[in-house]
C-alpha cells in the first residue's frame, strides 16, 4: 500500500517531467543576423546602430556623431566579428572586440582608437536594447534595477550678453517659460573682451584681470536674473592652465554653480587634484575619457568632484556603470555629457536610472524641433525638466521612419 506522500509524488511525476522537457525546448539560441547603420543630419550628425537577431528582433543604439568621421565605417569593420554571435553575451562581445577587430581588415578604419571606442559603445548599447526585448525586460532592470523613475536633464540656454542685465533678465524669463521646464543651464563665457584681444595668440591659456572681473560680473548678472530655483553649470573646454582655472573657480564661487566643467587639459594630471583642493566650486570632467582606465586616476586621486562621461565615448552601458560603481566607493556622483540625438538622450536617461548617486543629463534636444519627434513615445518627451524611465522591454522605444527618412544625411538610406 502506498503512502499519501508516495501517491502525491507519483501523481505529480507525469506533469513535472513534461514541464522540464518543455522548458528545455523553449530555450532558444539567439544569434546576430545583421548590423546596420543610419546617419541623420541636423544641427550635428547622428550615427545610429541597429543589431538584428536571427528571429528578427532588433535593438538600436547611437554611436558618436559630430565630430564622427570614420565612426560609421568602424562599425561596419566590426560587423564581421559580430555575425553569428549570441547577442546576450554582451560583456564578452564588448571585451573581445578589441582583440579581434584589428585582424578583420588588417587595420582599424583611419587608425583611430577613439573611433573604435565610439563604434564599440554604440554597438554595446544596441545590444542591451536587443537583450531587453529578447528577455522581455527594461534595460534598467537588466543593469541591476531602478533607483529613480525620472531623470533630470539640463540645456544650454544662455543670455546673448552676460554683461547686460537686461539681456540676462530676458533670458531668465525665457528659461522659466520654456515648455520643457529645464531648471539646469550650462554655458560658458566670452574668451576675449575687445577687438585687440582677438588678435592674441589663440593658444594663450590665461585670462587677464579684466576678463576675470567680467566673468564674475557676467555670472552674477545671470544668477540675479535667474534666482536660485534654477541651477547654472559653468562650461569650459580644456583651455586653461591651473592658475587660471583656480581664478575662474574663485570668480564664479558666489553664484553657487552646480559645477565648473573641463577647465584643464583632458587627461589626468596632479593639476586636477590641486584644482579640486583649491576650489570651493565642484569640479566636473569626463566627457572625452574612455573605459575605467581613463577614469581611474581621477577617481583614486580625487581629481574631480563629479564624473561626466558620455556613454558614446566611455564604453556604453555596462562599462560606464562599472565606472559609476568605482566612483561610488570614493563618494563621487555621476552626471552625463550628451550632444546626441533624442535616442541617445533617452537611452542615457534609462541608464542613469540604474545609477545610485546621479545628478543630471545634458541634452541639446527638448527645443520642439524634429529631433523631439525622432522616437515613438507614448507620452511627453521632457516634462518639468525630467525624462520618465519606462518599464517596457529594452529601451522601450523605436525610431519614427517618417522623421528619420526626412533627415537622412547625404548618401544615407533607411537602415542601410
């Protein structure tokens, strides 16, 4: 006579075995069937990437556009390595790209390691979109989870003349009435003050006392007009020496900027560390750095206060998340440089939701032009200065064929 436990076990067996067989049968092997590009032309160029799986599902991403000569060609140079590979093995594929690509055609397109990283970053992000669609999960979930439901974005709005208080008031009124609701604004200051100054050596990396006073006055005019409900980021382009960078930080200290960005040369030196130690203004950098190797000295040596990578330069989603995790150990928050299209802006915000200590993402979109209609979205693109993080598979969006076709760069076609 069988016991009750034996009966239940025996009765369940016919159902359990087919279930396991069914689960095994349901496991599919995905491969990469095609890699396509499409370049759009607007204020800049935008290099989009599409990776198609063997059963037709695809993911999209954006590699670096302007200045992006050779990036599209580099993607097509990488394509043979990707064909037939498992698109879910993202970290393995990304890591092995550098070992294999140089052997595909003898040399990398135009010999540029920078172009290779930009191509690899766009491919990596397209793979994450594809993986999310194949697995039915948002990219944010695949990256470890969501820390926020919306991500702050900032623009480049600036007064036409910082030294004129009326101009600053007009600008502040426009900024406060902007339909996208931006509350963060990044801009720089004139590098010359008179016609004779323009004749100075363009490599001069110092500012005169007069120029420093004008920097101070200009930003104070902006703060007075804008108030403290909006943030100001002070924008440089790696053009100053250490002494001048310290002086600029002192000149803008009173307006309490969110950060001072990129005053020194791109690569790490102890001058960055000295600047951080001397400045009461947070120092921000990172848009032209690549991979953990490019960021590690800034992090370990406290060579900045805020890291500001561009996902199209730094290595895509996973590599830049690792940079953020490394930075978190030293207490450094993240923000994002982004001069990409609506696609890269949207993708960056989905990535930013997975970062614990995050501030804001740059954008040149949100102005109401065609770029704000490039993606197929269910709701508003930017509302009150934020982009919502969706829960749809992958990045949760796609390209509008009509908008893209109307803005193809010369010689381009719809997903060529």
